[in-house]
């Protein structure tokens, strides 16, 4: 708790200092002190997110995990820096503290909850906007589309952020792009943190063109140093027929050897592919979706198709049983079906149920092709303007499991439950 007190104290100083510089807590403003406005239009923000998580793995030698954690987020958005038109900044820090810590890695002998005690500067970047272009440098959250390839992993108490040097813009109407070099990764766990030399940075290129609401096109190249190169295309859109709103998505990607290696002595040997198809419909608050996802196998190479920078909890089941395969590759590939239905209403909230099935694409030989299945349920409600509530659960039913880098995973049933409040100011 002493660490948390110090962390919260530092966070308070961060916001307090920002208010001081704008003259909000003193009759002497920053401009009076230095003769010019160093920062202006400062907007502090706070978030408190307590969450209870329970994890039980059938037949495991570990005890069930009980984790009560709280995320405290403190940040400032600075609309003007040095009086330069278009120059802005953002600084943010997060502290994660365990109030009940009967879980690994806090204690041995328990199941894992990936929310250990931690304090981190999660965002610290500057942006220069000129016309239709923005130049960005520093550590920030990067989320592309629905987080399938690159996301913030905002579900975990400590999210993922990337150190980037980037340009984003819209050179013509309906066309936008992002080109970024990534010099660091700060993962949800410190063991996932990675630094790259500036001349060997991962490269992110994302180009989008909106033909109409019914057709959006994307081309992308994510060149991840030490891991793989991913090249892909995507088409998506929405259509409205008499109040019934239909949506669709189709994407394909190819993975090859990484263009560069930095933290590894040699490049991995990769040659695999991926595709995803999704259709959905919504009417009067009711909605339903069907999604099929295919991960290519390793096929004698170093790894199958993987998405290591994605918000993985959002996909492949909330139990996270398949997370290791999605992050590192399925040795024998994966075929996944996801069926979800629900209802959303401002008064009632959001209710959703999903059913997922998982099968290996190729026959592992030593085990069967049926990996397992899962049922996920969720209820979410906005209680006030600033306070929201969430309850959800995941029930994974194991069959034969799957291999990733020669390790067998997913052979035990898993039950997980969450209760969460989220207050934002």
C-alpha cells in the first residue's frame, strides 16, 4: 500500500502541477513567471476502475484466483505548447494496486490474473497538426480498427502503449493513412516490454479509403522487427434496409519473415496466412453477429499466423485460453466460429451472449483436431454520466487443446468471472 500512496501522490502532483501552470491554483500564472505561455488549454482527467476477477481451472494444481484490483489513471491533455499553433501534448500515468491478491504473479500457488501491482507513465507524447496532417512523437496508445492486429489491450488494468514516431493524414477526401515507426512496446506485463533501435524499428502502414458507407477499403503492412511482416487487405461496410442495419467485414493477410531482426540473432522463418469474415444485423436494440476466423499453421516454419500486438482478450474467447496461440502462432492452425446475440438499450443496458468453437486446421497427430468451445456472457450498464458497471463471465470447455511452439495448451476447462465499476472524470 505504501507504493500506491506514493504513486497516487505523484499522480496528484502531476495534475496539481498542470493546474498551477495554467493559473488555476495560484494568483500567479505560468505566463507571469516566464513571460510567455508555455502551456495553455490544459484539461486534466481521472479514472478509478476497481475490478474483481475470479479464475478457476479444472484439474489444476493451483488454487482458484481471487483478485480485487483498482486502476487509477491520472492525465492531462495540453491543447497548446510554447504558444505554437497546432502543437499539443498529452501525459498520463496509471497505477494498478491489488486489494485482494490471491493470484499469480502476486502469489505463487494460484491461477494467473494479468494485473500485478504496477505503476507506469502510459502516455507522454506531442502532436503537431498542420492542415490535414498530424505528426506524433512519444509514448501513446495505438488502436487500429477493431484491435485485431494492433490495439491498446485496454481490458487489462495496465494497458499496452507504444513509443512511436508517426505521421497521420488525409491527403484527399475519404482517404487517410498512418505511417509509424515503433521504438518501444510497453505491454500489459513488464516482461512483454521491448525496445528497438531507431534504425530497426517495426513499421506500421495503414491506408483507408471510404468509397461509401456501404464500402470501406483498407490496405496495411505491419513490419514487426524480430517477429514477422504482415501484409493485408480489408473490406467492410454498413447497409440500412428499412431500419434493419446490416454490417459485413472481410480481410486477408499474409505473414512472412520480418524485414529486420534486432533483439534476435537471426530472423524467424515465417510463411503463413489468415482471413476473417463477419456479418451482422441490428434492429431496434437487438443485434447478432457471425464471424469465422482462420489462422494459418506453421507448416514446418518457425510459427503459425500470430497477432502479438492485438487486444487479444477481445477475440478468441474471454477465457484467454487461446491467447497464447493468437500471440505466438498455432502450430497446426486454427478454425474459429463465433456466434453472438444481444440487446442494447440506454435504460436497460447491454446484454450479450456468445458461443465459440475452435478446431485445429491441420491434424496434430498426437491429439484430435477439436480444440474446445466457449460460452461468454456480458451485462454492462451506464449508471450515471461518469459511472458504469460491468459483469461478465467466460466458460471454456476443453477438448484436445492446441499446440503453440510445441507446447500443448487448452486441455483443461476454465471458468472466469468479473465484476467492475468504472468512474471517469
